[in-house]
């Protein structure tokens, strides 16, 4: 049972970190055509599907601030 709980916790942490990374890549205005940025976006898209569109995406000098990422992490 402990192994199953540990695996679930590890999966949760990995998802949180990927969403964090997605948020940072958008904040740093990373090139969306980059393969790594596309991979992170692809891996996190299904986890963020429910919160996309909840708030508007703010931008400042090319940097995007997606509050839906932060909301998904808190939920």
C-alpha cells in the first residue's frame, strides 16, 4: 500500500512541477516553436483543460501570465 501511495504522490509532484515549468516558460517568453516548450505544453494540456478560460491571459512586453496555471496548481 505504501508503494502505491508513494507512486501517486510522485505523479502528483511531477504534474505540479510540469505546470510550474509551463508557467515559467510563458513568463520568460520562451519560443513556443521550441521542441521542449511544445513537450511541456502537450504534457500539461490535459491537466489544465478545466481551468483554461477561467481568467484572461495577461501580457507585458511579450511575457504571458496565465493565471489558470496558478489556479490549477492550487486546486
